[in-house]
C-alpha cells in the first residue's frame, strides 16, 4: 500500500535560518507531488507541485523553493526564513489528474 | 478565485445525519466535485468525489444537483470523531507535461458534532 512520510512533525527556527522539509512517498511510482501551506486559521494554499523528477512549478511567489531529486522525494527549502513563513506545511501526492490526493501529517513550523 | 461556497460552520447532534452544502455555480462540464476533511492539526483526508451522479462509500454520500451547481455531503450517522473542517473542492487541472492536480482549498465548513 502507498504511504507518505513527512518530517519533522514540529520545528522551531529563528528568523534568517535555513529550512529543509522532506517528504517521501512509498508504494507508488511517478506520483504528482505537492507542497501546501496553511497559516493559522486559514485555508490551504498550494505552494509547489511536481509531475516528475526535476520538474517544479510554483503557484505563488515566496521565500521558499522546492526540489525533487528523486521520483518519490519532494523537498521544501528556504535560505533565510521570515516570520511570515510560520505555518502548517503539508505534502501530498496523487497518481494522476483524475485521482484523489493523499496528504502527509504535516510539519508545524514556527519562525521566531 | 473561489470556485466553491460553503457555510463557515455547522452543528449536528451525535447520531444524526450531517448534511453539508456546497455551491459551485461556475463548475464546468469536466470538473469533479471532491470532498476532503481536516481534523485539527492533521493532514486533509479524502472523503468522496463525483461528477454528476450521486455517490456513496463507507464514509459518506454525495448528492449532486442535476444542474451540477451545488452538492451536499451527507454523513449518515455523525459521531464526535467527525468534528472537522470539511472542504468542498472543484478540481482544476494543471497541464504540465502530463498534468497535475493542484487542489484549491477554500475555508471549508467547520462541522461540530454535539454529544
């Protein structure tokens, strides 16, 4: 069966520090991968999606970047965190354009 | 752009059916209606989806009006564990060398099941 792993579960980082969040999917190949962010009390915002290795599309301009070095690995990064980067970050995957998406358990990032 | 409209919150008594409405008046012919829910501090969970026919699975039923401009998610026997934010999503397609489905989440309906 397919599973999605996202870590760490919680993270507290100082302003200006780098960030690296990792997401991996097991039990499937060539998935579509997504990074979402949910600010406190708000809905989910799509940040990045990827349809294949090295292929990244950004939905909103921001202080973050994404990479897909392997088929089932999706990484969210920042060189210098801002206070506004705080939020709940979710990784998700689906197999094709007509299938449901499965989400990881999320990383709660607090920038202090 | 918001594609769906949902009430911000609803209450339902435990054991009763919870009926969550969603308006999607601008839905196009090839767009599906998806429902997800998010329990506090967890990732969203897929519930059900449909195109134009009513759908039922072990979690819920989805009723889509004939004109497809609105739908209702029905949880037949709500329990306290069903307390969550429920998202109604009209699924858009991103075409990028094969396509990816970037689900657009609105603010959803906060369903509170009362004991």
